[in-house]
């Protein structure tokens, strides 16, 4: 049985994880900066307005209606420039869509992969059609229809196929410093894995090669970028963050050491014990017992 955890998810997160999808209308706002932080969900946005989107090593300066595809493994930031900004957003998990979409990973899709085309310019006629799909999705999501999930998958797949028909957007600029951007993306992706909220989903990105594969770059390129920009090796950043999270779990949960080791991706508790002692100078049990003695 998994231990009780004090790190509770919000009702929105719980509902989204339960259903596997959520569709909603974007509220009009201005001068906002959104940083995508959903850990498990892909994102499709249909928006109208002026914005700047930084995605991996590219920057998109957009004005008008666009269709955007967000990958949970690729952090990005979205700065709204115009005072009026409207549209729709759909969040969905890969497992939800793959129930009838075959084994191919969404990370390999040209719409979602790091070297693909995450932003498409949309004409007025295309906007009207896509608007109608999002509106139908919002209405369908409110129903109690027994096969609602199948209907939602069909709508999502229809949007994906419509996007595949469109010409890729070419008016993007490479980041001023590609190495800096890749290093920044790595650090954001590393941080996004935390805090660990449950042992049901252990840490999966634990090595420089894991991160390079997820980001679609060669591991040597990632290591060179991180070392040059931060002055520290990729492995040092990863080990430090895992050790920091391990300390937090020891101090703020009642999980036993074996549970913590598993949640952080260690195959055996002994591997975790050796790692933790090497990074902090103390055994995990010493940190846990020291906290109990102060209580």
C-alpha cells in the first residue's frame, strides 16, 4: 500500500488525471506570461492575439490566429502582448489518446517533437472550423454519454489531422544563443519532475542520456550546452536535484526509505542509500531519525 502523502493535488489536477482530458475557453487577459507546467498532458491551443512563444531553441513572434501544440516533455513560455487574447485549450494525456490511436508515441509526431512544427498560422476560414470543433468538445465534455471519451478522441484526432494538412510555419527565429536555450530547457524539464507526489509514478528522467532523448538532441550536445552555460556538468545538476528531493521526502512524508528510493527511480534501496550518503554526507535513516528526535 502506498504511504499517505501530504502533497495533495488540486481538484483540477485530480479531475484531469481521472478523465485524461479537459477542454476550456481561454479567458481574455493582457500582458501575461504563461509557463507550461502540466507534467503529464499534451496541449493544443487555438488562440487569436499577439504573443511571443519560446519553445525549445526557437522563438515565435505571432500576431493573429494560431494553432499551438505543447509537449509535456518540452518546457516553453508564452508571453501575451495584445490587450485582448482569446481562444481555446485542450489538455489530454498520451494514454487517453492512444487507446484508439495505435502504439506510435506523440513525441514522434511532427506537431509535438522538439524539432517539429509546434505553431501553425490559421486563416479565418480555418479558424471558424476549428472554433466549431472546440465548442463541440466543450459541450460534449458536459454530457453523461457513455461513449463520451471516444467522441473526444475523435475530435482531438480530427484537429491533429487538420493541422497535418497545413503548411509548417517558417517565420520563427532561432534563439539568440542556442546553447543557452537548450541548457534552459534542460533545467526547466529537470525541475518539472518535482515535487514527487506519489510513488505510483517513479522518476523516469535520471541521466543525461534520458534528458537528451526526451529533448531530441544528442547527449554530447546537451552536455556541452549545460556545462558551457552553467559551469556544471549535466549529471551534477541531476544528482543535486534528486538529493534535494530525497531530503524533502525524508523530512515531509512518512514514506519509508524503500518507497522513497523507488519513487526517485532507484532499482534497489541500497543504491539510493549509497547515492544519498555520497551527496549529503549522511545516511537517509540519519536524516529521518534526526528529524524525529527534534519533534
